[in-house]
C-alpha cells in the first residue's frame, strides 16, 4: 500500500489507517475471532496504522488489538484517544492526572509500553490549550507517546497547542457528506506540517455496500440520533447517494473505494481511517490508495455530491456538545 507521513516529523504509515471503533460493538455485535480476522486482513493488505480509543467498547477495542499484537507479533503504528470522563459534572477532562491515568490503562490493554499517537479525544474548555499541549509534551518526553493529536477541534485550538509543542495529527470528521474541515482546518494543518486524519470517511456506512439502512438500526444505536439518517432527511440523502453508488459501479469500483480515493486526492497530508468489523467489508475499500481519479471523475463527483448536499446535521445537539465550532 502507498505510504504517507504522519505529520512532518512523524513516521511513514499506510495511506489508509483502520478505524477500530466497531470492534467495541458500536455498530452491532462482533466476536474476538472476527476482530482478529479483520486485523489480519488489514495487515495483509498493508495497513500499518490502527486507530482506537479507550471508550471504544469501554476498553474492548484496545483489548482486542492487544490480543492480536500478542498472538501475531506485528508492530503497527497505534493511535489511541482519551478525554471523556464518567463524572457527570465534567464530561470532558483534559487535566494531566486524567489523561495520564487513561493512557496508562490504554497501554496496559494494548500490551505495549508506548503508542505512536495519543489524542485528546475532545478539548476540555476548562483546560487551556497551552496546558493540554504541555501535558502531551511531558508524556512524549517520558517515551509513553511518540506524538500527540487533537480530535474534533477548531483551527484556533490547533494553533494554540502547536505553539507550545508541535501537534502530530488532527482527527475530525471529514467525508463527501461532511465538509466542514475545508473551512480552514485542513489548510492550517498543511501549513503547520500536521497530518489530517478523517474519521467516519465512509459517512457511517452511507458509502458502504450495501448502503446503511436506518430501518435496520438497532433502537439503541447512536446513528438513530443522527439527523441525516432520520425520516425527514434520509430520503433526500439516499437519492443523492444512490446516484453516487451508480457512478462508482460504472467505474467498476465500490462506492466506499471511490469515497476514500476522493479524500486521498484532496491533499497529501490526509490519512483517512475507515472502520469495519469484518474482513469482507475491508476488502471493499482497501485498494482505494491505488485509484487515481481523473478530472472527469472529480467533476462528476462534484456534480453528484456538491458542497453542502447533505440534508440534516452530522450530530444531534447532545452529540455535538463537546465539538469545537469554527464556522
């Protein structure tokens, strides 16, 4: 697989990473055997960058990766995240004692003594960005992390942190149906030599094969709360998505592969992290870095899915409460 730099001073990693959220059961039940098969398939395909978090299945995702590392002996680059708190009075906690304790738990579950990348899963408004960067700098100096990142932040937080200690990567939602990072964040990352890591690059299954179907979502699944999947918006979104899926088929490709190829085509510092809990779904998009889009392809994608085409927001108000706004 083609490689990209994880930030100006970071290591080379596969152009696609693997998002490991679904190993924790976020999109339905899975098994240890299926998770290990998926990780094997990713490694065999050349994916060397795994993205997880302590909250994914409340440690299950990290534990499964740790089991895979123990039994296979592979050494991928691992990113994990922390910041969410069980304290109802403080949903996000960037205090040094919290981040340090959460990182130690992650290292134990992953069975490693350090990770390549440690993200603040969200920025805590009660902790100045400069203090957060200082905490991350100390963890890096101690060898527990090789670099740090920020998730769901605005350009202003990136600038404040980077001025104290260089940021390795920023992870925000970005895809053909969520384009907000184009309003300055992607550009600022490029200027500072920071990798931009899009999560949910397949629009939470909307670019999957088969396409996500809200009628099949379990009542407790978080996608049921996302406005874009709700009854007043989904028919409009599905009509646009159907046309895109048809275009991908005319190219002899899956919609997922084309959606990822579009992201990779946007800028060389972009490293998407599509997620799946099955090896079969992974095979539908893993060759995306080998796809070179033509000018005609770009024009047709822009025609089918123009900027701002999606009906509804990407989060409901509760889900969006911890996300920094900058537009």
